[in-house]
C-alpha cells in the first residue's frame, strides 16, 4: 500500500466528517476508522481560562508529524493517517487537534491513533499559552505526557 | 547560522530569530548556550535553567552535547505542550 | 455528572460529525473525543462480497448496549457515550457502527471506545450475513473477538 | 412462554418466534433444547450442535443450565457477530 499521510497545520477549524471522508474515500478495504479530537477545555488546573494560544515551529512541526505518521504506518497495518493541528487563538469548546487512522481491523486503528496523540502531546513542536483573568501564562509540560510517549519506544 | 526561538524563550529573548556567527571554540549546543548567556540579560533570563531548554538542529531534536558544525538553523524552545 | 448515554439502532446511515456534536454540545469541560467507525469491507476472508445484512434482537440489543455503556461510564471518567449500530443491508464502503466517547483526558476516551467495540463485536446480539457471488452465508464468530472482550473482565 | 430465534437458528426452524407450553419436566434451557429437538427435523437441524447455540432469557444472556421457570421470552441464536 502507498503511504496515505496528510498533515496540516492551520488557524481555522476542521470538519471531522470531511477529514474522515478524505482519508477513506474510494476504498472498500477499510474496516475501522478511529478519530481523536482534542478540544479546548474551559479550565486548566482548576482555573477558568478565556482562551489558549498555540504556537508552532513552522517547517519542523509538519515534518516531524509526518515522520511519526510514517513510523506508525510501518508499525501497524494502516491504510492512512490524517493529522490536523490548529494554531493561533482557540477558545473553550473549540477543536485543537484531530488524528484519524484507518485500517482493516480496529486494534491497529486504535493503537496508531493513541501513538500519534502521545507523540503530539509530548514531542511535537507546539506550545500552548493560557489566557485567563490573571493574565497569560505558558502551559508547562507534564511528566505523564512524556511517560505516555515513552511507552511506544522499542526496547 | 540562524537561531530561532519559540514560546517563552522567544518572549524572554525578545525576538523570534537572529543570525549569529559564534567563535570557533563554540562547538556544541551546550557551548552555544553559554556563549549566548554571556551576550546579555535577556539571554541569561531565557537560559536561566538550561536543562529545561530543548534544542533542534535543522528541524531535528538534539541533545545539548550535539555538535553544531554545519548547522544552518538551530532552535531553542521549552518542553512541548501540543495536542 | 449525569449519565449521557445514547444508543440507537437504525437502518439509515449516520453522520459522524453530527453524532460527535450531539455528545459534546454545550460543554466546555471535554478535552478528548474518540470516535470509532466500523465500515463494511469489500471482502471477507479473501472473497469479494456484494453486501452484508445485519440482523439484531430488538429490545435486547438496545438494552444490552446501554448497560455496557453504563459499565464504561462507571469504569472511566467519561462525559458521555454514543453508539449507533446499523441493521439491514449494507454495501462495501458503507458505515456499520459508530462509537463516540468524550472525556476530560484522552486515555479514558480511547479505552472506553475500545471497551465498547470489543463488547459490540463479541457480545451484542447482532448477526451478519454475507451476500456474495456464491450465495449468502452467516459470518461465524471469531475466537479473537471473544478474547478481546474478555480482556476487560475484572479478575 | 414465547420463543424467539435469530440468524441461522431462525432460518433453520423456519419462523422468527412462537409460543410454546413445555411440560413440567422441562426446567432448564438445556432441557428445553432437547424437548424442541424431539418436535421435528427443523429443530433438530437448528440445534444439531447445541453447544454452539447461545440463549437469552428475558433479554439477558444465560448459560444452558439456567432455569426457565417464570421466563416470558427465551431466545436462541448463534454466537454474535456485530460491530
């Protein structure tokens, strides 16, 4: 199978149904499609927030995500992976990130989507800043995201 | 070579990028940080906890002992918080 | 949180984006939404198929799925679960089943979606019949679906 | 009590449901299957491998040693292949 990987970084929102359709159209060998949508919550560590602002490293972010998608394609029998990551100002309830995986069977689709999300949380060059009543502040990385990403490392 | 800064590293240094020419004795990312810190307050503030800072050479994550010879673009940033 | 569980069994297709929106609308505490879509493949065990026909046990199917969704809600910190399962004649490329889970964090959403799918494959009262060039035939249950469902059993 | 049949069990028996009145000696699902098989060819065909058949009493999965006393609806079907 040829690698069917799409990675986009954009300020605008995405349409989950259209992204899934873009990955699966014209195929009749796909049995399982998993989507993960990361959504902006209204609070961070117990405090209400007004918005998040996401910054990325243009060029590196796209290339790194695509490289990890290729790793996923080589580790699981997948038909394709689609990743859309938003940047800029995002308010509570809005989408932040989308990962869609398609496979013949469900386990590969689930595992590959988790693998991509663990990577995006811990190792993709994106940074979140919180806007709240008290001002703005960068979100600090969490150890458990590093641990989640590390569980996929081959020993 | 070009340096790029992101998130609070960018904010503390006060610019998103710059072109520099480090002296020949500066051969690793770690030595580049030391050299930058000596350039002024804003750099000292950005790199006050150097172990927290992540680096990438030509779009690839590297450790601080990585050699910078031949690098076109070196980026410094905090731990990533995407997704 | 009140139980936000929706289970529907229907002949018509579903709109993934609308089902996700129905589960997450009006909330700003959701951080993670996982969807699983099961799609009709064009072949079964290496042979091309023309269609699947799905039969269910009306009454029992809805009640059983809802009961398993309640189990999932009690095992993971979820905001809600939505399940749509189609019955009737379905051709290759068409959707069969949708599970959507919403949570604050991604791990709960992923695990609960897998738990629901493992249940639906092995223990929900649905039966698939294959229509192919050689006639029609009921799909036989697969041991590995039973094994996948059993991994969630508490010891 | 009402019996319901699904998938190839329904096809072999030739009807989706029926109402029956088993004799008092028939107290479990297993005994009900034996009694049905004695009723004719179609039942014998449907239950030719009785261990494969799954049963539910009043919409709850049961094992074949389950008591049928008080049951309003008993269903027989092959292993499930949903999702």
